[in-house]
């Protein structure tokens, strides 16, 4: 890989880095970067996704990230996880989730991103640059850990399978009316929000969502939801 390509992807992965960010965050990202050095195909994919070849663009994006982190009090939070998909990079912090979309991907699912619904992840802010879109989402407590186990920070004795199904069915009905499939319905993409000690279940992660014309596909999503719930909560 040429030095210039490495430099570009370095800026992409560290795009929000500045002197205001914590050492812990830097080292978390540094470890991730070292892993990526062993995957040239993925690196080239990320370079193509961002298509950043201008120092001014990088500077603009860093400024946006710093504004977000300052506004949401980054000094009192941590980077919990970092995920890089084909057209989306996701930064999960304590109280917010920052998603960086290619402009193409954002345009494909913008109707969902801008939905206001009690059972769909809430969009707090959206920032636009020439070729990427930065979306700030409210963070919910995921039902599963990154290893696929039930999240032990949840009091499962208070969780009712029927409520999960009802809440997420309402969310799916909302996006189906817009002509979209979530396309990855499972407990992995369902979170919990507690309001006045009442549990509310939230559907998130619309990165795989697609627009469809075949209404019969919607039924399959409800079946997948049911299977996922009973797979983990059969007792």
C-alpha cells in the first residue's frame, strides 16, 4: 500500500481525533488501526467510502466531531465500541451513537433516519459535508452484548416477550409503510430505554435496510423477530 493511501485511511479512522480527546480513546482506536493494517482490501474499501483527498475536508469533519463531543460532554464518557461496515462507521459512546454514512448510503435510508417514533432509535442531529453525513443518535441499552449474550445490565425478570414483540412490530409497521425492510431484525438490533421505570424497546441499526416493492417480504420480518425473541427468551 502506498504511503498516501495509508495517510488517507489514517485520517478516516482518526477523523474525530484532536487534543481534546482522551488517551483512552486514542489507544482504543490505535489498536483498531493496527488490526486494519492486516486487511488491505478493507482499508481500500474505507478509502473509497470516504473519498477524502482534501485536507480542508478532513479539517471540517474533525471540527464537526469535536462540536458533537463537546456538546454531549465527551469528557465524562467513553468510547464503548467501534464498528466499520461497508458504507457506515459507527462510534458507540456512553450516551450517544455517532454514525458516519457515505452520502449514497444516507440517501438510500434517509426516510428511516428521520422518522420520529417511540420504538425507533431517535436521531438527535445530522451534519452534512460534501460526501459524508454524520448522524448523532440517542443511545439505548442493547439487549445483547457484542458476544451475542443477554445483557446482564438488564433486569430480565421485568422483561416481557410480548412487549418486545409489540414495540418492535409497531416500529416495523412504521418503516414498512415507507416501503422499507429493516433487513436485519434480531435481538442484536433491539435496545431498551427506561422512562419513569417503564421499559420501552427500541429498534435500531438500519444500515442493512433496503426499499422493496414486494409487500410479502414484510411478513418474513415479523417471523424473524418472533424467532429471535423466543430463541433467547424461551423460558
